[in-house]
């Protein structure tokens, strides 16, 4: 049975992933976040709240006891420091499998006008910081998969396609529910996409920006 540590469990994608894991798997879930009172246990038999700081290795190591998969839904200006703490903690705890949510554009893989718009929107150090965090993950020696979603929507749909590390990124948007579905799929198939960085987008959404910005 998988025991999944969800880092940043209060995030929107994390909560959708949690719901899908409860519905579709028998995995045990450890919900890790700064303020545990922001979440309520939904399944007393399968969930546990863990309060901690994802930039603190000691907090992470404590939470990783018996864990088989770490799913990191983290954000913030200190994302590179969080990546380093997660990697160090996983090595200390003997946990190998990591699913890491990043963002599109960290490899300059987004083409044309959309790529230029994405850079403008994610300026002020956002992309370089997330790229640095991804490099920490990619050079960690862990069994990692990085996910790079397109611009996120709250549409109630699971509809996405995948590009890989060396591919040109495709569409402009994807639903959070779709990202959650891919995380769940990877947890259910732990040897799939190991060492890869997956771009996620909704098919047929190519353009110079997402539809809600047009």
C-alpha cells in the first residue's frame, strides 16, 4: 500500500489530488502544511495532518517515516531552498519517489508569442527561481518526475496531453483537476516517467495566451 506525503496540502491542486486519491486508491495520506488547522480530516482511517515547514529538513524527515511517495505542491520565493530541503530529507529518510510541481517556461520550452507573454507575466525572478528548484530535483539522484502545467483553470474537467523534457510546450491552459489526475496516475504507476519533466496542457488550446486573457 502506498503511503503518500503531500507537501503543501492546502494548495488547490493538492486538495484535488487528495480527493482523487481518496476516491480512486487505498493510499494512506499524510497532509503536510504550515498550519494544520486549515484542513479537516475527511477519512480518519487513511489521513493524518502534519504541521511543518517545507524549508526545514528536520520537519520533513519526521514526516517521511514510512512514506513511499512524496508529492510536492510547494510555492514561494524560497522554492529553491524548499527543493534542497526536500531532497536532503528524502535521502535522510530513505525515500526515493518524488513528484514535483513546477511551472511551464523553466527551460525556455514555450514557443513564439505565448512564450514571450509567459516570460513577461512570470517576470521578477519567478521563472529563474523555479528553474533553479527544478535543477535541484533533476540532479538529486532521486526517482523524480517534474510536472510543468500550462496556465491553470478551475474548470471541472480532466482533459490534458503531455509533452516531455526535450519537447516544445504545446497549449496555453490546463485545469487543476487535470494536473491532479496526472499526479494520481503517477502515484498509481510509480515506475512511469521517472527522470522526466512532463508538460501538461489541454489539447487544442494553442495561441498567444490563455483564453481568459484574450
